[in-house]
C-alpha cells in the first residue's frame, strides 16, 4: 500500500502517489538545474509548473483521484527531458536538417491584451481563427451598428474569456506546443525584444555602464539558447505510424468534435437571442404579453392578483433569463475549452435569484388559484310579450365599431376607448344558447358570472358586469361584448345568454351568431345547430326544422335521349346534343356549336366563327 502526498502545483492541489511524487520532484529539480544560468529562470520554471498542472488537471476525473507513475510519465513525454536541452547546438551544425511532421495542437481562446485597443477580444479571436485582426474588428463594427447585438456579445466574451498572462497561455493562444523548449524560446524572445528596445536608447546619454550590463544579459541569453538541442529533441519525439483503426478513430473523433461545435453554436445563438428578446421586452414593458409558457397566462395572473407590474415583470425576466444564460454559457464552454469559469459568488447569486423568482411566481400563481375558488352569479330574466307562438323572431349579435367589431367569442380582457373617448375594459366572453319552451311567450335569461376567493366577492364582481340587449319590433339585438369597471380585478367574468322560444314560432339567426353558439356541447341542450344560420327555422319540441330549405334548392330537369345517329342530354349543368354532322353544347360558359365545315363559339368575349376545310 503506497502513501499519497498532497502537493500544490501552480496554485492547484493534487493527490499524488509517493513514488510518482518522487519522480516528479526529480524531474522538476533537473529542469531547474538545466536553467541555472538562464535569464528569466524563475518565469520559465513557473510556466513549466503551470503547464504540468494543466496536464494533470486534464487527466484527473474527480477530486479524489490520485496521480500515479503513469500520469507522470505521460506528462514527461509531452514536456520532454531536461537533458535534451543541455547539448550545444554548434556540435550538430554540419548535420543535415530533417523536416519534422508534428501533429498540430488545437488552439485555445484567450484575450490578447498585448495587442488590444479595448479588452483584447479581437486579437484573441484573430489568433484562434488564424486570420488578420482587422477582419475581426470589421465584424464587430457590423454587429454593433448593424444587428445591434455586438456590444452584448463583446462584453460577455470580455468577462468570460481569460487573459493570456503567462507564457503558457500565450503559446496555447498561438496553437504552439507547451514544451520546455517553446516556453524557454518564448521567454527568450521577450528578453530579446527588451534588449533590442534598450539597445536603441542613446547610450551616450545614459552611460556606458548600462550598455555593458545589457550586452552581458544578451550574451547570457545567447549561451542559454545554444544549449538547447532542437535536433536531438526532434529525434526523440518521432511520429509513429498509425494503424487503420487509429485512422478510423481519428476521423470519427473529428466529426464528433465538429458536431459538438455545431451544438455549441446552436446553444449560443439560442441563449443570446432569448436573452436579448427578454431584455428588449422588459425595457419596452411588454414582457407579460410576449412571454408564453404552456398552460400559463402571465398577464391574467398579474391582473387577477393585483401584483405590481414591475415586480411581476422582474420575476418573469429572471425566471427565464437565468436558464437561457446558463444555456449560453454551456455553448461557450463547448466552443472555448479554456473559458473562464463562473465564480461561486456569481453562480450561487444567479441560482438564488432564479429560485426566488420561481418562488415568487409560485406564490402569485397560488394566490390566483385561490382567488378562483368560489363562483358567484347574478341572473336576470325578461319575457318578450310580443314574441308568441305564431311570430317570427330574428336573432342578431350587435358589435361596436370602436372596440368589438369582430364577431367571435373570446374570454380574454382588453382595454380600449369607446365613442365618447372613455377608457373601458371589455371582453367578448358571451355565450348564446337557444332552447324551445311550451310557454306561449318567449323569454331571455342573462346569467352573469365571476369568481373570487369567497362567494360574496365573486357575486360582487358579477354584479359589476355591464351587458346590454334590445328588442326592436321582432328583432333581438344582443351585444357581442361585456364591460367591467376599469379598477376591478379580472376573475373569469363572462355572460351566458339563454333564449327560450315558444314551440310553433319561427327563428331566423343571423350569420354573426355562429361563433357565439358553435362550440356549445351537449350539456347546454342548444337546439340551434352549426350551419343553421341564415335559415327560417320552425321551433319544434327540443329541435329546429328548416322551412325554406326546399325552396332554396334549384329544380333539376334531366333529359337523356340516345339513338344510333344522335343524342340529347339536358340536366342542371346545361344542354348537350350530338349527331354525326353536328355537336352543340350550352352551359354557363356559353354556347359551342361545331359541324364538319364551321365552328361557332359564343361567350362573354363575343362571337368566334372558324370555317374548316374538309380534308379528302
């Protein structure tokens, strides 16, 4: 049983096997010895440790996993042996140079603040996609001043994409392998850049001592570079030939990665679009109308519960915005492997806001449900003494040109202005039911209903419903809408009209009544069926019978005569006669006659005559 050691490598804690720890410790000490006299030694060692910590992190599946000899060997293989960089390059100056084919390393997205105007997002994207940064900046310009979403996406990337600070980050940003050689080379280039800058300084002005120090530092860097045996290192890292199945696996992995990137793009587009739409709806005060959830009417909840508009809008915004933000972040993580993680403070804050929003909506939803607990009704009945057994009653729905011009039943509520310019709250939640009665006089029953947490509140709301109708001569005009006070709470207010017509009388229903009775189920016992509008209907016991349907049918005369030489056909479509020498057809298109020598056609365009020469 081996011991385990807890180590802190580049600020990251790992559990490592004792033997693996000893091997890793020797490896790091050997690296330090190889750079004893190098300029920037501490920075090189720090970047190497950061890269080793990153490689360990990629291989650790869970927090309790212990790093063993296998993982250490894999890291050493990737980073290279320290002794490979101690050989002087001049020994191999006469050796032929061989071209090496190395497997390209996938880039990681960082912000390049060394070449930035604002946050380094554009420079980082240019490195990632391998294009000139000017094209990225042109795209931002089009997004910001064209679609208008560029600012939001840029700020989001500025926050979430990490900055390339260390040498390892800058190598990975360029797609180069993070090895000891490349780390040393990157730092060397940095020192050489500094050296060139300082060499351009007027040394006569600053003194010979500064020049001498700089030359010594430059010579030291050059000696360090000479110790790097790139040729030998290249011979150690040889590419192995792949088997057929390895190639198939690489191809499958390639398509899998492409599919994953596509999913990431879809998630980013969906999340960003939804967030922008929610934000625009919130700022334009139309969130309640534009956000839809199956089975939930947020506008109705806000109206019925009396919730403050701004508070209810914020609850809906965070309830939907937080999941879409996480969806957007998931898409970014799929595309950007080194995406900066959301901090615990931000993560738990978003979770807390989302939970509070859900709880708030649940409270208002429960409050709304309880407010519909009881149903109250106010019923009014009136007899029409002028409509008796032998009379004809014409039934018509009456609309309003200002706010209820459409003839369709709708239980939703809206606000508009009437002909006097007064603001009103109205609904077209009106149901029409027609029944027969043995009473020789017709009558109407208006049932106004509403709901509330108690019966008294429900009945009080029902009493506040305003609905009108009128009987002019033998025509009954029914309003296709109802109104309620503007300050009342909407609690399923509606009107149900039941018209009782004496047996033996006649009913004529206008076509605009169709939608107000068409969806009546059998429990309403409505005798006016669909499609019986615009007909004179005799009222019988529990049914209506059309008395003018036969007169509307066109009489059909049919004659069909056939013999060996000719035929005659007359029906509702027209007349058609045929013989050996002539053909005649008369229908709604006109008259067509044709013989062996002439063809005549008479229609709405005029008369057309064509002569035909008889062929031998």
